[in-house]
């Protein structure tokens, strides 16, 4: 399963449980959410940490920020802690920009049959030349990912790409002549397939894209429009 989809679905399910318990008067849903919403930032950092060594620095920053906010929202640091949160947040954002921590993530070798990539508060450019390309799993959260398949060839029967874009964007570049099929769930987002359908023959290479878009977008296009 696509990691970003698992994260998003888990957070929605957790939110649903809180509202359900609130409806049953077991907890005050508003208080729980206001106290524990930074846990979502910690979860995002943990998720990014699993993506590989290239993302460990930014993942550690997200986890630290999330834990710090949890200490504030739960009252662990006292009632005046909010007076220091915004100055510290501005300092961290400034360091993030100056040091370029969000620049590029998720680069992989260019001959893999299976491609995985993630961009959180940054960008990634992934490409494969595999002539037996099987599948890809792409996640973009507040970032952008480009998957370049212009030199690849799907396996017989077709390849599969799973995409999750949460407040981010994903571009998939394919050669002319491929049959592209997109299905998924748009939540205040969408996708656009601008590939040349007239160039698709009866035995065309097939690419199936499964996508979850929430306040983001996906574009499937030919390389000529990107370069």
C-alpha cells in the first residue's frame, strides 16, 4: 500500500474515532483535538523517517517540532509557553530555508523495476530506464514529485503507479503511444491527463495510475511539455 495513503487514512480514522467518542460523551472531542493535533506532525515525521536516509534530517525536525508543540498544547510547559512558540517557529522556518533542508528528497537509481519516492516540504525528481518497469509508489505532502518514465517500458500486462498528493503536486512523464488509465479519489483536488490519445495503438504499453489527491494535483503528460 502507498505509504502516504496509509498515513492519511489512519489520521482520518483516528479523527473519526475521536468524534465518535465525543458523540457518546466519553470525551470532549474539541479538547482532545486541540490538545493532541501536533501528533499528526509527529506521525508525518515518523512516516518520512521510514522513507530512507535522505529524509532523516527533515524527519527528525518534524518529529522534534511535533513533540515540542505537544508539550505546549497539553500544558506540559505551562500556560505561557505559546508566547515562545511563534518566535521559535520563525527561527526554525528561517533555518529550513537557509540550509535547504526541503530541497530534494527521494532520489533513486534510474534502472529500477520498482520506484518509490516521497517529498515532504520539498521536491523530488525520480526516473527509471527499466525495460521491465512494474510499479511505483509516490507520495507528495506539501511538496512536489516528478516521475519520469520517458525511457522506461512497462512489463507485459502493464505497470501500476500509486500516488498520494496531500497539499502537493505530482507530475508523471510518459512517452507518446502509452495507454494511461487513471482512477482514484479527488478531495478538493484533481488530475489532468494531457497525453496524446491519438498515438495509442491496439497493443500499446499500459500504465494504470491509482491516485488519492487532497488539496493537490496530478498531471500526466509528455516530456515535451515539461522540458
